[in-house]
C-alpha cells in the first residue's frame, strides 16, 4: 500500500500570504537580551542565560564569538540605553520582518536556523513606494561563507539551496551602494521542514484566493500518495498587475520537485 505523504507548495512574488503570523523589526538593541524591546536590569539575567547557552544574542560586541568580553560590551550598551548599538535579530521560518535601512551604511542582520540539506528562501521588497534604495540581500553559512546574494532596485527573491551544515544562518540586508535609506519588508522560510506561520492545508481541488504582500511568501500543504501527481494552476484574478507569480512544489524530504513563474500566472506539475 502506498504511504500518504505531505507535499509543500510555495507561492511568492518574484519582484517586490494569505498574510498571517508574527512580525519582527530590525535593529534589535544589543542590550535587549530578553527580547521585550526594552533595556532594563532584567536583561542582565537574560545575557547570563544567553551566554551560558552559547546563543549568538550574547555576542554584544559582534566579533563572531560569545566570550566574556561580551559582558563589558553589554554593560556599555546597557548604559547607552535606547541610544546603544543594534544587534542581529533571530527570526523563525515564516516570520515577516518590517525593517529599514535607517542611515547611510546601515546593515541589518537576521539569524535563521536550518539543517544540512535544507533550503533557505526569502523575498524582500520595498513596501510600495519606490525610493533610491537598491536592496541587497545575502545568506551566509555558520562559517561565514556567502551562499547566495542578489540585489534589485525595488526587491528580490533569493534561495540558498541544500545548505551545507546544520546551524544558524545569517541574512544580511543593506543598500547596494550604502548611499540611500528606506523601509523594506522581508519573509524568510525553510520550506523543507518549517511551514510558514500562515501555512494553509489545501485539500485536492480546493480553490484559494490569496494576496502576496511586499516581501511576502505563502505556503500550503497537500496530501498525496507515492506515485500520485500534483498539479497546480495559479493566476492573477483578472486584472494584470506588476506581480510576477512564482510557485514551487517541495517533497516531504525538502527536495524541490518543480518550479515556474509567469508575469500573470502559471501551470505546474510534480509527476
């Protein structure tokens, strides 16, 4: 007897979810160790815990290591309060980021966990109003290797496929030439194992009406038996826009079985 399996569908915009789930902001204050968006004495205990567990959040001096030197850096950041330095933000698969390149030369860093062989996929975009910001985004392995990078004058879509090791990967967002500022929206997912927070179960034959926001990715799961085919049709509902619809089908083990895109819609089969 065939074994039932869960297949993953992913939809996003190539330029530029049923939108749901949490949101986070960029530029977490380094002194804010407990993630409550405040700088208080409670962050001291949180730094101790993060230090003892080896969390990258404890790397307040941002030298790539969690060491006792970070305690002095935390004290300095704490004394600076809300004027203190910004540090990387941990994000989960499917969490939407509302960020900004807030000063010339600003660079935002986000951490996301993935296992060896999985994919990391992200979409980033300016939220509606085109500015002089040329969004550059890169994905770095735990050892610092640049696995993927790209840029576009309004937004881009990026994948690091079959990441080499299990661990914490860094996503960096900045202006390409470090000479412009502006807001952006980003969603990153690990489609192999971690569904988008707004993931939708999709029975066969069900029609779904959704909306792709700026920098957004939607995921859906559907049941299939070994040897079955999965066929998807996706289209804009009547009015052609600047949306370039991209869709991909992933197997339960994370393998990408099929992908395609079109400026108004496409038809895709995983046979």
